C-alpha cells in the first residue's frame, strides 16, 4: 500500500471518530501543534488531554479454519505520534490477507512497539461449544476488555471499531461495525496484522505437537492436504469437530 493509502486508512479513523463522538457522548478531539489528541498518551499536549478521546480497532483471524483457535486483537494506534518516519514505516499496512508473511511480521513487530494492544482467543473446544460466530465475537470482547483495562478506561470510554457486520455482544461498548474494516480503517488493519502473526506463530508451535497435519504450512485452513491428513489419521484435539473436516463424499 502506498503512503497515501495508509494516510487514507488513518483519515478514515479520525473522521469516523469525529463524526460519531458527540452522538456517543465521547470527548471531542482537539488539535494542538498540528496533532490530534486522539489516543494521545504518547504526546503531551497540556491540559487539553485531561479528558482524552480514544479509538480502538478490533479484528479476528482464523474463523474459517478447521483447527486451532480463533484469535482477536484490539489496537489503539498512536495517532498523535504518527510523524513522518512512523507513517513511512507503516506505509504498507493493510488487511493482513493482502500481505505476505514477511511484511506482516515486520508490521506486527513495529505495531507492537508503538501501539497499545491486547490479544485474546477462543479454543477449538470453545468454538465447538458456542459456534464460530459466537466464539469470534467472544474473542473480540476479551481482547477489547483487556485493552480497556490496560488503558485504565471504562467499558464505555472509547469508540470501538469492529470489523464485519456483527457487533460485539457487550452492551456497554460504544461500537461501530465496519464491513471490510481491515481495508478501510488503520486501527482494524493493525488488529488484523497483529492477530494474524500471533495466530500463525501459534499454529507453527502446534505443528510440532501434531506434525501429521501440516499446520505450519496451511495454519489450520481447509487445504486439500489438511483434509487428506484428517482422513488418514483422524482429527486431533485441536480440530473443530463441529466443522466438516473430511473431503466431500467422505464421512
């Protein structure tokens, strides 16, 4: 993604917050010395920051997998600290599915160093118990709750941008759903990248425990080789038994 593309993602977040903060009863962003005080803990802007506005993006990965957890990340980007160098280093930020592994890992490392974030997951067993949609929303809720706690904010103290068209099942949140949010919002794209890199690393570790399935390669997604391995050796405890695990025509 070009620098102008990244700037468009950031602009979406800033405009979305400014357009909805009053209706949600959240603090209005203030600009001082050319910087907005949205997520401004990294920048001292004087007394105007006593009631600081916050925006958090949240996304999940692994929803379509046959094995492993669904993982969510919640991210509060340092908008006030987005100087020329940091903006250039984040120029490629985008939906994690559009990025190669090396780019994702580089961006994830940078985001972890400059942003506030939290990661949460629901296991394969929890997915089977509550279904994948509810497990995805649950993992998002856990990630957002953890980040709000880390930021010392009340549950209604930030605007939450949720990827997709389903809100998190937590009535105390002030939230907006954003369809294809990881292609529109810098905060959601950042969450997508952090969650994807975290989950991929977890699946590589699971591959060491269950080498027959090739988790390190397909990360639990329904690759032909994955389904063939399940047909040959059966599922492991990390498989989602509520999903169709075998190739079509096999039971």
